[in-house]
C-alpha cells in the first residue's frame, strides 16, 4: 500500500470508531500551542454535532493559557477525570508521544486510544493511529475528519481549525505550508472564519509586559559556534522585573530564528510555576540542516524537524552545552 492509501485506511478506522462510540475524552500535549488547542476544540464541537458525549481535558497547570489563545472558548475544559472515565474512548490530538501529556489516568488500562497527529516522530501509541506527516497541522487532519463524518463546518469549528492551521504554518510562511494548506484555509474562510479578527487576536493583542520581556530576551542573545546556535535565557528575575508571566514568552523564539546565518535558535526559560521541571527549551531549525526534534527527544521532548521543545532540570549552561554538542553532531 502507498502512504496515501495507509492514511486513507487509518482515517476510515478513526471514522468507524467515532461513529460507534458514545462517550469520548479529548486531550492534547502539555504546553499546548495553537494547533493543539484548535484541534482539541474543533474535534469537541464536531463530536457534539454528531450527538456524542464529549469532554476536553487539560491539566490545571496549563492555565492561564498564553495570552494569544485566551479568546478561544475553552471554559468547558475538565481539569480532573470525569466520573465515567472508564466508559470513554480517549482521543489524543497533536500529541507525538503519550508522555507529552504526563497524566497517569490517561496512560494505563485504556481499551481504546485514538491517536490523531501529524508529527513525524509520533510513537504510534494509540490502539488506532492516524498520523499524516504530510499534513501541515493536526487541524488539517481534523478538517478531513469532519468531512468524512459528514459534519458541516460551522463558523466556530472553522475558526478553531483556522487557529491551528495559521499558527502551525507560521502564517503560511513555514516549509510545511503546501498548496493543500491554502485550499483548506479557503474552505475554512468560506465556512465563516473572520480572518482579520483571528489575526488581530493572535498577533496584535500584545500587553506591554510582553514587549518588555521580549526586549530583555533579545538583549541577552548569544551566538555560538559561528552561528550554529543562537540562544537566549528568560529567567525568573526577568518575569519579576517586567511584570510578565511565563505564558507571555510565546513567540520570542521567532525573533531568534530570523538571525542571518543561524542554524538553530533556542529559548531557555525558567518555569517558576511548574512542578515537573525547572526549565523549558524551545528550538527552531532555521535552514533544515539540523533536526531539532531529534535533539528534543534526547531530553524526553519532541516536535517537528524544524520546531521542537523539551523540559529539563539542567542548568542553563548545561542546556547550552547539551545543545552545542547535539548540533555539532548533526552539522
């Protein structure tokens, strides 16, 4: 079978499981981005349109969300397992590895786990796996799923999917943007997406505290190994001095990735309110020479070849030395 035929077969199996199921719990990876949240919300609304009992789950520590995503209607998200959890089919969205949602009740004894994703390093941890690495985003896969289920796209569903599509393609500028990405975007706009409103909410509602935090981060950029690595560090002291919280770090990495001649951009940031690890590391490969997802996996993280991340207890200098060694091994 060709890859396209395999994907079509997997999509058929997912459709069958959804049609046969009655109760579902939907979740995604920790530190959710636009694609994770958009796919989660859209799938929830699609299941509700089919008359299914659907609940969304994210751990309480994920809130408040980054300011860019707070306009999304996620008030119904559960922070604890529902009482009838044993009767629910679990659907993971945009989650390449089950360990990226570190919640024990989702990992053990699940009879059915549907895994819908587009990451190339997905571990196929589901009982049914729909992993399309050619898709620009998980939102693009959920768009296809809605069509196969015969669910008409409402403006709310289309808007959630558009958030996933536009953020994971970097406003249609990243290398994962294909002709189909624009065709899907056109269909979502036809379904009622207010493009300018979503753009403003995602990219133009910036609090002054974020700009002050970005300024401090840019002031501390280090360029190492003849441009192989550009890295900055956002400390607990930076949060305190600017009045910003960790959720306002979204997008800082995009400034570093624009540096001419840089192979890998990295932002290391403290996580003062997180209990699992002291620091989060975001990585971007600027020209494709380095697979940053392979680097992230070495620390228990994951992502795409050009965009990945991980959490760690390493010191800042320890992280930097680890990154330099990993990049040197690939270049």
